[in-house]
C-alpha cells in the first residue's frame, strides 16, 4: 500500500457504483479512485471523466495496472467469484459487493486465497459500520431490554423493472441474495455466529425464474430466535427489532440510510419510551475507511507488525463465511419445503 491513500480501481460501472461508491471512493479519507473499467470503452471514458481517473476497457486490463493497489467489484453476484479470484491472483486487495459469492465453498476458497497471499478481502455490507447499530449494541450490553428473547428483521423493496439483473438467475439474482443478506447479517451482528436455521420459505412471483420473497427462522443454542423477512415485490421496509425480557429496541431505515438521515433508535419498556440519541452518519465512507484501515493493518503485519484487533468481529472473514453458510442453509431449508415440480 502507498504511504498516503489506498489507490482503488473499479471493475464495472453499475448504477449503484456510479451513484454511491465512486463519489465516496474519490472523496473518502484514505482512498483514491485511480481507474474505472468497463467492457464498453465509451462507458469507461464517460464514467472516468467525472472523476479525473483513468478509463480502462476490460476488467483484466485494469487488474494489470501497477498503480492499482485494490479493486472494488460491483459486478452481478454470479460474476464475483471469477473476478475476485483474478484480482487476488493479481495481488490486489478486494472490496466486493454482497454477496461475496453465491456458494459457501467458493466463498471459503476466496477467503483462504486472500489469507495465503496476505491480502484483504471484504464484502461490502455497509450498514454494520453505521453508528446507530453501535448504539443498539451498547443498549443491549447495559441491559436496557433485559435478556434477549428474539430479533425480527426485514428488508423489502418495491417491484423492479422486468429487465433488472436481480430477476436473472444466470447473474445470481433473487431476493435472498439481494435483500435477504441484510436481515441475515443483522441476526449475525446481534445474536452471534452460533445461529442455526430452523426453517425457511422462498417464493417465486408469477413468471419469475428467481425467488422474489422469502422468510426464515433462525435460533441460537440458548433459544433466542430470529425471524427474517425479505422480498423484491413489497412496500419499502428496512428495519429490525430486538425483543428482551423487559423491553424492545426498534431501528427504522436500518440498512441504507443516507448520510444526512438522523437515525431513530426507539427504546420501549414498562417505564421508558424514548429515542436514543444518535447522530447522522455516513456508512459508505465508514465502510471504505474500514477497508483501507484493514489494508494498512495487513501491510503492517507483513512488515513485521502486530495483528489488528476488533475488525474481524464486524466485517472480517469469519463473519463473511458464516453469513455465506447461513444463506446456503436457508436456501437448502426452503428447498426441503418445496414440493417436487413446484416453482
């Protein structure tokens, strides 16, 4: 890594990358946008011009650039494994959109490859870096709702255009991979890695070749449950609620709040009904900063320094792998409930 900012190249010009990530990479402390690649040379030129960076035609061509130290991968989910592996073998640190892959074994292979090569591989689940969730964890630790009993988490969005890639199974589409990741990660974030899948349902909308809605029930060894709901054909819902023996905590706009949104963390109990004070926060910049910090830490270890502490509990390889396992287990549990020949 350079002495100043982490020099990042981007593989692809997706709408999300252009709307949220490219502006953040170019502005965040600790990162510098140096190149953007597209299979369409004109698209690369048009995108790169806005940021004064280098346009590149072709993803492999960007990976060959010496000035690129890390890559951000916003490609469709089914293409992640191929290009994440290519980036790691080219010696680049990687921040990939969620899910890292659509197969837990492949996810494990890529995490192992990054570890073997002394590189950082992170999945871009940004909400865990927002301070509102730190406020919830602090309230739980203080016993504000008593002993944990259950988590209810949901993420659903309105129907998309028929041409959207999230309806294409060849590109890794489907509600579970796209929006289901968020409530699954919320359950992991608050209830820990020992969660097990008790049951799940995945449903296909009329004429769809992918799951467009779903639900799952998970539980800890102690019997704390997590009820998760997600979908691509719903009113917009992005929330979770934690129930305890003495109260509950509710977070609205839990997963994709804009940087100027003032969070509302609601605490209700027999003698309290209040909003916990939480300031606005920019989870996109926070996620990028955490990625750059992880690269700095890995570089220091490579140079003989101490291993970093704390980051793995939020966004490191262990939680990424456990999330991949749970997503696969949810899909397997849902398949067991689907009659032969049903869609």
